[in-house]
């Protein structure tokens, strides 16, 4: 399927899920993270969930990372297709953006070069590690600025598609994708 078809399909599938299903699946996803060999790293970037889009809830993941004394980094959109990253601390104040994304108002900036692991939001992914996001390119632009060794992990409520048509040369593939039933490694 083409990216725009997959966006529509998976937005509708998410809307068919109850908050309880999303919450339970999000806890399973966070627990699956324990099975991936990333625990020697220090800086973990994660998206903050857009509740109105019924995204994976990243709060269980953040709780897990902080419980293991990892530095959690969260994004803030600063311009067209660009994000800055800030350390998430007890004093970090979050504010909803115009897209209803919780973002840090300010804080300690963390350069892309320090980020070891990125948990990537997505709508769909395929068996090659390609992903479909919302189509604005924020994460692809961000991931291209990260070190080549940065581990990229998708978090999906659904299984992989066989193939995504229309993958661009600027799209950055995942290293892993976690679903409630399986961990895919690419």
C-alpha cells in the first residue's frame, strides 16, 4: 500500500481501540523494551503521546527508563520540520503544542550527537523497517542528524505490513519495532 493509504487505514484502526486497550498495549510495549539490548546506553529519546490521536502511551516507557536511571530526552518542534531535544526532569514543564503534542517549555538542551536510542512514533511499518508517520518529516530529519550508531525503535499497536510503497531516499528505517505480540528486528 502507499503511504497515504496506510495513514488512513491505521488512523481508523487506532480510533477503533478503546483507551483501555491502548493502555494495556502500551504497558506490554514498555515491557518488551526490556528484551532489546540497549541497557548499556545513557540517553533515550522518546516522543510524548498525542492522546487525541490514540497513540501508544509512552508514560510506561518513560517510567521504565527513569526507573533504570536512564536520561530521558523529549522533543519540541521549533520550526518547519525541525525539533530540539530537552532532558526530561522532575521540574520540566510540559505544554500542549498547536498539534496537541506535549512539549517541554524549556529545559536542558541535549544535542542529537548524545542520543543513543530513539523511540520513534509511527502509524505503520513494514518488514524492512520502513515506517509511515504523519507525513511532515520531523522524525526523519531528526534521525538523519543523529549518529549512525543511534538505535531507532518504532512502537506500534499493530503488526507489520509486508511492504510500504513510496518510500523516499530521505526516509530513515528502523532498527527494531515493538508491537504487543512481537519484536521485529531489521
